[in-house]
C-alpha cells in the first residue's frame, strides 16, 4: 500500500514540524489521521478482492486433490442435467468417508465456458442438494468449498427456478442431520455462495471475500459510480477479518505470504488441519444437537441493536 505509506510518512513529518514550531494543529492532524486510516482500510479491502480473484489462485479441485484421497466425482441433479460450475462427490479424509461439494471456476477460456466462470445454474444447486441428502442417509459429513461471484443470472436459470433452488438449499441444509463444514476459498458472492455455505462451521481463507453483492455492483447501484468499486469494497465489510468480527464465520485460515497461489500445498494442509480437528468434534455430537445449534447460529446472524452503533 505505497499510497497510504507515503501519507503516513507525511503525517509524521507534519507532527514533528508542528511540535518544533509550537503551533497547535491537533484538530487538523486528527482529521488527516482519520482520512489516512480510511484510505488504508479501502486499499486493504481492495487488495483482498484482488487476491480472491487472482488468476493463479487455487480453485476447489486443486484443494480437493491435495486434501482428500480417492475422490470420485458424481454428476447430475436427476431433474435437468449436470452443471459443471458445481462439482461434488465422495472422498476420504484420513480414512473417513466424506461428501464434498464445491464451486469450480475454470482457468482457460474453454474451461471457463464449460464451468460458466463458477456461476451455477439451478441444476448445480439441485445436484448439491442431492449429494447432501445422500450424505445424510449414509451418515457422511459434508464439506463444501465456496468460490463464486454469484449464481448465474441468465434467462434459462430464471426459467428453471434459480431462486427456488437456492432457497430450498438454505432450508434443507439447515436441517441436515450430519456435520457440515464450509470453507470460503475465494469469492463468496451473494446467494450463489449461500446455496452451499450453510453449515455448522464456516471458515474463510485469509484473502477470501464474502458479500451480498460484488463491489462493482454495489458501486453501480448504491454509489451511482462503477469506478468507486474500491470504496464499495471497504464499505461492504467483505474481508475475512470483518466477517469474523461480525461472527458470521467461525475462523480465518491463514495463507502463505503473498496469497494462497504462492504455496497451494501449504494452504491445503492448513485447510486439512481445520477439517480434521472440527470433524472429530462434530461427528461426536448427536444429529439433533447439530441441527439445533446450526439453527441457533443462523438466527443470530444479522441481529442488531441501536446501542451497537
């Protein structure tokens, strides 16, 4: 953040100059300090957005192949078709069978066309629900990896009931009698992310973001200026630290310096450590207890008192 670093240095110089000359400019310095802090938060939030979208950032399948053994992908929603934007299947975590569901983006143009840039259609969410219900039936824990800018907003998706598909997932996942752990590994955008991120434990990678709308969308709609996406990113409070402060996520998984793409193996191991630890705890809890505490967690999100302002 070279810009804010330069401002901070200038501010320190002004403080020293004011002390040396005996001039009282404390009010002006306080105002400048608040502006520097605001600029720093804005640049930090935007830096996280850039890292979450980094073209070399590991995607879901990159983590799945590193964390789980013998992953077998399952296809189709048994209603319409198979959506490549959501992958799901069975694997083993230290010998324990688990069900894995994830948003998957593509790297090349051809793969991104196949994966629809990770934006799922209704059949993707219905496939996820099919696999989740199967996991409940066979008492397998569910692990989801979230990485999407949002659900696909196309005409076909609307015709096939994208809103209903996501809403049904929210309802059904909240009642599943099996442990669910969600990891936000990149972008957690709007209902597209919520459709597979209802869980007993929700974690974010350090440089992931989680929001009801993209910074560009917020800037266009609320600020009436798409060029103010950086300001919108800070205002939306979308970083992992913000979400932890709001108690929406249970914890932050640290990334290597420079981002997850600098060392995917280390990041995968950090995720695996959290999964192994939490599954040992969650699998010991009766299913009814899991559902009760999961619903209590959901209901606490969004509570606000005037005294908190």
